[in-house]
């Protein structure tokens, strides 16, 4: 069974290929069947392989499709490596991906670019699968860029909106900045190890480097650069909110569940190097902490439903980075999975709402949808609960709590991280339920156009279930102590060591976390249900702060001033190539001489005689000067 | 002997086509097409046949050596090795499309056009296989004149200016090369009293470092201008934007490659010492080219001009790679020569197609064409992505190898060059944005690609993808040559490289 | 002067007797065709006779002349060139109502003068040859009396030529006064004998240079060139550009090689200056020229500059280079002016660049031959001009005259511009109809045959110069 | 009788030459220019005579005769041309003949 691994990326690829070649000539039914079918099959195979993988206790499975290219001591194969880590990602990508495809069939039903949409979506899944299955960094880079391309195409899917195109371009370019760092990292790695095979590097690294080695740190930072770009972390986070220009399923799949977590995957994958570069790892944590805070703040102020979710995505990934930063590897992966569930759910639900209200994005124009769209309401509520980490019932609680706890109790954890995470948790629950209350409670502001069909509801329900029950595979030993996840990842990712004598305080931390989450909800309830006036007062009282947060801390403006404008200015002023002036000058000079000499050709006989005489005199003078 | 035939076929075909055209243009086109296809088949047959002799240290795959002007020690010496094989294959392969391209575009003086077209190809093919320096200069010039006519007669509005510029730039640099060749000839002659232009004899001619430096500069002049490297690039945008589609196609696809080929085949092996001295400057020039070209490309509004500047940027990688003196980098360069030829050539084809439809090359007047020309849009997407070096397409392999190989030589420059890829993204996406995305507010009819255009573009797209996924065949073919010239460099003392990697300061 | 001497001078006899023969036939009855045929035949015979000489022939007619390989080769060249000129002249003069016949006498005499020039080894014979050449040229230039420009050119040339030959003579006189000999060899011996040389000799050489420089049309003695080229009938221009200049260069080579001019720093310096000046000035002047004849005149100035590079390089290679370059240049120039001649009509020569617009589409073959000629002048491969330039550069590099060589390279780039400009005009789409009235087809056949011949020779020398090279090698 | 030193002869010839040259430069009438050129030629002739006398050879005088003959020929052609010019320009001013320039 496991030898069918190669089928998993191949199926979506074939799907994409057929859809592209067939073009829009294909009837929608067929296109939908191909699009979803390919992913569905992939998901099925994944499940089977996963089952076999678990039952046979395989540590890793390696499969070479073909040797990609080999020059001198560099040899890169088009080859896959399956281990627990990639398995988890595989599962999420294919399974959540499948659900989102199903949902899209309904969502995109009336869109003229139906086929194109599924083509891109399939292509994306293929690239993402390659990314997580790659056994060497070059292939990983291929996937890495591939998902970037698809995200570009899908953000700009409705291309006749000028601004969508620009949003897409922004996303691609900003991530490309990160990719550049990643590429340089690759070059350095090759320079050191003379291979780009991940497993080889991970095994060789400890032998070659002492912990804290300079090169290791540098490389780690470069890889981090790549991760930061893809995962929309500080300082390259500002593309993600604009990426919401794409259709909601896209936001759900690419900009919430899978692609943006590629950075998390990369760092988790290369954990061996980060362990040798504590400084870099610390910075991973710091970046995560800061990002989760500032993104949370921005989320508080947004009115566009999807932008809130976008910022919350950034901040949740911030949690994952924080976890990676404190060496809570499995916790990070765990949170990734849960986050994929509930964030996909939230996006899809939000998408439904927006779809139902004729592309109304501003949640203050919604409201009262509780009754109108019960399914959406309940599913959205579960998702929100999971995001806000409502204790005990939601999966989000368990995943986030683990991070909080390790931020405090982990060997590499410290007070700052803990505080940041805690504050983040509070903010999260506030903006989450602000969203819930504003959208679904209160009186109805916009009339509901059309109601979602089964195709769109089923995925919501499934995801809702997952984002509740998903947490049960990993429970803290204070309650239940299930460790399926960490056991699964055990062979791949080192388990986290606890600070001496911190064990006892775990329960305390959990209580704090629970209370914080609940109080957040409470605050949101007060501000947006009980007396909304207060909310406005706060807004107007600290208007500047609100503006700053609303604009995502003005990072865009900063980059405009620092990079974009200078670049454009430079290229504009030099549009007509200053170097060309030099050659033009040469030509002008020559022609000047031409004119000057032409003037000597007067046509007057005596003038010619004069010339000859002058020449004669010159020569005679010369002869008298030179003669030895 | 077969090499001679290939060139003869082209020249004869050209003459024949020129004559036939007076009666029937269609037959003229057909004759041109067949002669190119014939050559393609020949080279393909060789390539298929010659598995064994591609191994390192093998002799030439095919060779022909006839006395030409014995009193000067000039012989008509052609020889084929892996690199030349690839280049020839490229030349003939693109040649086919060049003919197809002009099928509708050129209605005026068809015969003379095809005569020039085939003679350009012949000249280029000659440069790729010659082993006699005099012959090199000979072919070098032979490919210029017809190109001049292609631009000057069938070009766009400002064609005369562009044609002059192209011709005079290349001529001036070529003459400097001639001086260098003669210098080498006499240096070698005075020492061994064997006066010959034979490449293999002139290799490692002992001479004073100073002289060697000057002679190498002579060669570089020709190659760098052809490449083109930044201070000498200004002929390219004009030539490209004014030339007819087929002209730009050949310019970008093949003529620039003669510069790169010259560097690898002649400049470096003939003057190993000075080349190593020059290396840091070479890499610097390359990097400057990459960045400068990218920045320039971003601001252009004339589509062909824009693409022209992208080639300036891409050729920067060639410089960077060649002077890194590592096998990986050189392989990257070879790959770059091929993939750039295809991707940029295809972009020019698209520009031509758009021009045929809209009669403008100004991208500001375009936009939102995706709806109306989905096929064209998809194909363009492929090549645009290729030009920004998306993995899975040929250009990625080229740029990745080049940079990977250049890293040990000079980390700093490599890093800058890599950053240049971001700029590449900027201008590439700008093409998509301005032409295919955005609101479609145009009235004129805009048919999607015709069958003929599909016949041209689809094969190119397929090839670029194939090169991206299965590049090994090409790499193997070039290996022998690359390893030789790589060894060639490494045998000579390399103070520079040490110095450079200090700059990187990352070796433990 | 004994019998052997007489015999060895047969080529000259043939020429002069041809002239006399023409003279008589005119006095009997004026007939263009007859005269033409007589001239043609006699020139052919002369050439054939020349080919009978063995390459190593060495026979000197004391004290004036020496007939050696070099001389024979150059006479052959001159005779052949004259032949070509005559062939293209027929059509040209057929259109014009002037009395055409004397023209042939004059041109034969001019050829004779130039022939004497190349085999002379004594000031007296030099002077004799020079003057025979010049005096017949005065008449030839002004041959089309109706044309104002023709006369103007004639008078200009006459005054200037006389003026310069005064310098030449005075120089000779000074040298004679100082050394007591007028033969090149004697001069060489004297120079070898006397280490330190009196200013008298230097002045002598200086003034000699003026005279020679004028005939060669090097800067600053070049100013007559464009006017004469423009004013003279196209075939005559061709003759001046080739035979008269070529003869002078051949003489210069002989003189220099005999007296070891390369040891004399003065001469070397002077000629270097002249060479560089000619190259630059010639090209600059040609850049913006819109009259093709003048343009070719200026280009000829710079070409003499190129020749001087090889000349200064000296040695066997240098001499060979010069000889080959002369051959190539003769063919090219003949071709170019021949085409101008064929395109000309009664009123005026086809000398304005506008006359050539779209020529390729009107008369493709003519246009292609003309472009071939221009490309050869520019020194582009596949043409004789390329091999010639290559040869010259080789000579320069060999003796590492880098200054001159670089000047040459720069100039051939500048030169490119205006040659290409003419070609560009010919290939331009716009077609303006400018038809000259029809003559007897035979006329065209002759001239187009000549053109085709020249074109083929051009390409042949460019592609396969081996025979010519070996021939030149052996003659030296 | 004692002979005059060569130098004097040459100086005389030189002076004559210079005079001729100057008058060519200053004169505008074509005929006078022709005459001045003749003077220069004769100066050269004189120089030959002197040189010949110095070495006691006949060559000098031979050259002189050559020169005179040549001069005669030149003048004949010259006068014919000048006649033509006069017909067309109705003047003998050399500066008038400047149709061709540039």
C-alpha cells in the first residue's frame, strides 16, 4: 500500500493537467468530479497509507521517482520521504483540502472561471504535497515556489478587479523575498554538507557543528527568513490580509490551513539545525511572540470579516512559531493541525455568510444571522470557540494550552513568552467573539440572499466536529493524559524537556489560560451585546491607536517608503538608460568633427594651395626638428 | 564532414529560397523550412547516436579539417563536442520556429528575407563548431550582415537606427577580437615558428602575463558586447524592439549565446591565467547586469524592450557562472544558454503575436486579455514564470546551478544576484498584470492564438517544462566539455578565489 | 641602350604604339567602336605578353628602369585595370555627344606613364612617368568640356599638380645637390656611407614627400581629391583612384625599400603622422557626405591611410600586404565607379545618394554588386577587402605598430557607418523611378559583364585568396 | 674664372621658389597662378643646374630640359582649360571656380 505514495501528489497533478488542457470547454459536473475526485482519491490513499504506517510502526519510507539532476557532487532526486511529520501534514492537506474542494463546488457554482479555479486548486494541492513529501531541499523549494505561484493565481482569481491583481503580486513578491533568504540558506548548506538531502544534513549536522556554531546560526536564520515569508510572520506578514481578495475557499485552504503553515513545517523539518543554533531558535520564538500580539491587536480593529480571520491566522501561526522557538515541536504541529481544522471552518463559514449576503464583507452590516442561517451559526460558533480556546470542550484549548504550558514550563520557555502567549490568548478570545456577536446576534441589517446547499454545509459540519473532537488525541496528563500525537511524532521530533520542578504548576497554568479565555469572551459580550456604546467610546478615545492597528501597524506604508517607492523611482528616472547617453555622446562628437572638417573643404583653389603649403612647411619644420 | 554539410545546407537553402521566391513565396518558405528541419534531423541523429563519446576525455564527436589559406596557416576546421552539439541542436530547433514565425508576418521581399534568415543561422552554427580562430572571426562577421538586413529592412519604425547601432557595436568589438587573434597568432608564431590559427595549437601558448591580459581583453570585448554585459548592452534593447519577430527571436535565442559560447570555448581556455585574474570583475559585471537589467526591465512600457532588458539580466547569470570556475556553475551556464533562448524567444513570439493583433507594443494600452485569449494567457504564464525562475521550469535549474556553483567563489555577489530574483519577480508579474489581468476595456478584435502560433509556442512550452523536470540528458551531454574547461581553470593557481571566499567568511 | 633593353621594354612599346595607332585611325575616320576595339585588343595583348614573363625576371635598363617581378606584377595590374576602365567607358561615352575617341589615347598614355612610374629606379624616369601620367590626366579630367564642374576640376588639378611637382623637383634637386646621384641605389649607398646627414638632404626628402603625398592624396595634401573625383567623368575617376594612386604607391614602396627608408626616423615619423591624419580626416569628412563620388573620394583618402600602415610596417609581410590590398582596392574601386558610370545619364553622373534609393528593388544585381563593393571597402568577410584589411592589420600587429593599428580599427568602425548608410539607402523600400533612356543593349551587356566579372573576382579573392597570395609572395 | 659656391646657387633657387610660391598664394587670376607655378618649376630647374655644376655632371642640365619641356606641355593644356573656364565663368578669378565644396 505504502508504495502508492507517489500517487498522492500525482493524482492532483493529473487533475490539474486535465482541467487546464480541457479548458472551459468541460461541463461543470465533470470538472467538479475531476477536481474533487483527484483530491478525494489522494485523501483516501493517505488514510490507507497512514493506517499501514501506524500499524506497521514504520519509522520512515523513502521513494525515488527519478533522479532529477546530478552535477559533480550535487545529486538531486525527485524523491519522497514519508515520516510521521509529513504524514500529519499529508493528512491535513488532503483531507481538509478535499472538504474545501467539496465546498467550492457549491461556492463557485455560478462563477465563469469554475474549471480554472479547480485546476489551480488541484495544482496547489500537488505542490503542497511535494513540499511536505520532499526528501531534499531542492524539491522542497519546488513545492515551496509552486504553492507561491498557485496562491498568486488564486488571490488574483477575479483578475478583472485591478486591486486583486496587485494583492496577488504583493503576496508573491513578499514571499519571494523570504524565498531568496531560503535559497541562500540552501547554497550555504550545500557549501557545508555537499548534499541537499534533508535526512543526511540532519544526521551530519551534529557531527560537523558544535552547538551555537556561527555557520549553523547563520543558516538557521536564513531558513527562518524563508519561513517568515511564507507564514506571514514579522516582518513579512503584511501580504496575508490583502490576500483575502481571493475566493473564501482559497483563503480557507491556502491562507489558513496549509500554505501559510509551510514555514512551520520547514522549521520543524530542519529542527536539527535549530537545536544547534539556539540563538536562531530563540528568535523564532521572539518573532512568534511579537507577531501573535500585533496581529491580534490588528484583528481587534478590523470590520471585514475575512480580514479579522486573516489577522487571527497570522497570530495563530505566531503561536506555532512560539512553540517552535521553545522547542515544543510536537505542540507546534499539534496546534497546526487543530488550527487547520477550525480556521478552515471559520473561513468557510464566513465565506458562506458573505456569499449569502451578496459579497458583503463588513460584519457591522450583518447581524442577526443566528436565526437565518442556523447551520452556519453553530458551526461558526464551534470554530470560534476552538479559536478562542474555550476550555475542555474545544480542541483549540488543548493545543493552545500545551503551548502556553511549555512557554512557562519548558526548558527554553521563559516568563516573557508566557505573558505574551497569555495576552495573545485573551485578545484572541475578545476579537473572536466580537466577530461572533456582531455577525450573528443583534438585529438583521442585510437580507439573506440565497441559502447554502448541502454541498456547502457538509464540510462545515465535518470540520466543526473535528475542531471539537480533534483535541482528544492529545490530552494533558492533568486530565486524561492522552499522547497519541506526541508519540506519533516522537521518532521524528525530539520531545520537549521541562524546566526542573515546573511539573507541579501545570494545572495552575491551565486554570489561568481557561479564565483568560472566558474573560475575553465576557468582555466581548459586554462590549458588543450589553452596551455597544462603550466600544465606540473606546474606539474614539484612543483613535490613533485604533488607526494604527487597523492599518496593520502601518507596515505597508513603511515598506512603501523604504523599498517600493525608491525602487520604482530608480527604475523610472533611468527608464531611458543613462549609459546610452555615453554612446550618444560619442556619436555626437564624431559628427561634430565631420562638420568641422567639412568646413575646410571650401572649394577655393587658393585655399587648397594654402593647405599644401602648410603641410610642406610642417614637414620641413619637422625635418629640421627631428633630424638626428 | 557532416558538420560542413549542415552549414552548406543552410547556405544553399538560403540561396535557393531567395531565387525561388521570385516565382512562389510559399515554396520559398517551404524550402527554408525543409533545410532547417533537415539540419535538425541530422543533429538529432548525431545526438541519438553519440552516447559513448560524450564521456569526459573523449575526442570530438564529429570533425572536419580542410586547408583553406595555408599561407596563413588558416584551415577550415570544424569540430563538434557536447557543448557545440547542444548549441547546434538549439540553433536548428529555434531555426524552425523562426521560419514558421515569419510565415505571415513577412509578406515583403520574402526571398531575400529567408536568404538572410538562413545565413544568420549558418553563421551562428559556424561559430558554434569552428576550431580555427580566423574562421571564428569569419563566421562571427558572416552572421552580422544578414542580421543587419533583417533588422534594417523588415524592422519597425525606428529600424535604421537600431540596425546601425547593432552593427557598429558588434563590429567594433569584433575588430578588437581580430586584433587579439592576430596578436596571439604572432606570439605563437614567433615562439614556435609555426604560424597557425588552429585552436588546439594556440592553447597554452606561453606569453608574458601582461600581453596575455591585453589579448584576453580583446576577446572579451567581442564576447561581452555580444552577451551583452552591462556597460555595453545598450544596442540590445533597440535591436530587439525594432527587429521583426523572427529577428528578435534569433537575436535573443541564438546570437547572444555566441557570446557565452565564446567565453567558455575561447576566452577562458586560451588565457587561463588572466581569466582567473579577471574573475572577480567578471562576476561583479555579471551581478551588476542581473540587477541593472531587472531594474531597467521594470520601468519599460514597450513590451519587446522590457523583454530585451530581461535578457540583459539573465545573461548576467552567464557571466557570474562562467567566472565562478566551478563545474556546477558552468553546467548552470550551459543550461541558462538553452533555457533563456527558449523562454525569452517565446516571450518575443508572444510580443509579436500581440503586435500583429493590436499594432502596438505598449503594455499600458493592454490589459484584461485573459478573458478573450485564455490560451495565450496560459502559455504566457508558463514563460513568464520561467523567466522569474520558477522551479519545475528549465530556467530554475539553470539559475539554481549557477548560483549554487558561484556561491563558493563569491558569497557576497551570489547573495546579491539571488536577491535580483526578487526584482525578476517584480517585472515578470508586471507583464502578466499589465497584459492579461485587470479590466478589459478594449474594442478591437483580439483572436486567441492561431494554429500556427500554437505550433510554435506549445513545443517551446513543452520543452521548457521538460528541461525543468528532466534536465539530466542535457547536463550529461555538456559534461565532457564543462569538466575539461573546469579542470583547465583549476590547474592554474587561483589566488582570487581564496580572497573572494574570505569575503564570505563563512567557512569553518 | 642595347637590344635586350629594348626587348625588355616591349610592354611599354605596345602601349605607346597602341596610342599612336589610335591616333592614326582617328585621322582616317572617327569611329568609337573601332578605337574601342583597338584599345581593348592592344591592352589585352600587352597583358598576355606580361604574363609570359617569368616571375623571377630581373632585368634593368641602366640607369633609369628596372623590370623585376614587382614591376611586372604592378604593370600587369595597371594594364588590367585600364582594360576594365576602358570596358566601362564605352557605355559611358556612347551616351555623350562629345568626341569620344581621343579619350582612349589619353587613357593609354596615362597608363603608360604610370607603368613607367612603377619600374623607375631613377629620379629622371620617376619624373618622366609622373608627368606623362599627370599631363594626360589633366585632359582626361576635363574631358567632358560641356560640364562646368569638369573644367573646374581640371584646372584645380592642373594648378595643384604642377605646384606639387615643383616641390617634388626641388626636392630632387636638393638631394642631387647633396648627394650627387639621382638613382635610388646611389642615394641608398650615399646614405649608408654618411652617418650624419646635412639638413639639405632632409629638406630634399621633405619636399619629395610633399610631391608624393599630393599624388597619393594624403592629408593635408588631400583637398583636391573630392573635387576632382566629383568633376571628372566616372571612368576617369575610377582611373585616378586606381592607376594613378596605385602607381605612386608602388613607386614609393620601391623607393623606400631601396633606400631603407625605415631607418630614417624623419620619414617614418612624417608618414606615421600623415597616415593617422588621413585615416581620421578622410572618414570624418565622409561621414555626412551625400554625394557618392565625394564620399568615395574621402574614403579613398582614409584607405591610403590604411595602406600606409602596412607601408610603415615594412618587411616582406608589409609589401605583400600592400600589394594584395592594392589588388583588392583596385577591384573594389573599379566596381564602385563602374556602377556609378552605368547608372549615369547624359546630363549628370548618378552621384547623389538619393539616386540610389531603393536600387535593390529596381536593379537587384547592380545593387547587390554595389553593396558587395561597399562591404569590401568596409572590410567585411567574404570580400577581397576583408582579406586585404586583415593582411594590413596583420602586418601592423607583426611589427607591433599598435598606435597605427588601433587608429585603423577605430576608423574602420567609423567608416562602417557611411558605407552602411549607402547600402541602407539602396535597400530602402521607397522606390523612386529614375530611368535613363535606352541605348543599344550591347552597351549594357559590356558594362554589366564588367561589373559581374569584378563582383566575382571580389568574392573569389575574399573566399579563396590562396592563389593570389602565393603569386604575390613569389613576385617579391 | 672662379666658380660660385653651391650654397649661393641653391639659395638663389630657393628664393626664386619662395617667390613663386608666394605669388601663387596671393594671385587670384588663374593665368598669373600658372605663371607663378612655372617660376617655381624653373626655380627647381635652376637648382638642378647648380647641383649638376657642383658634381660636374650633365644630369642637372638634362633634368632642366625635361622640366622645360614638361612645363611647355603643361602650359598648353593649362591655357586650353583656362579658355574653357573663361567661356563658362566669364572671369579668370580662380575663386569663382568653387562650385564643388563640402
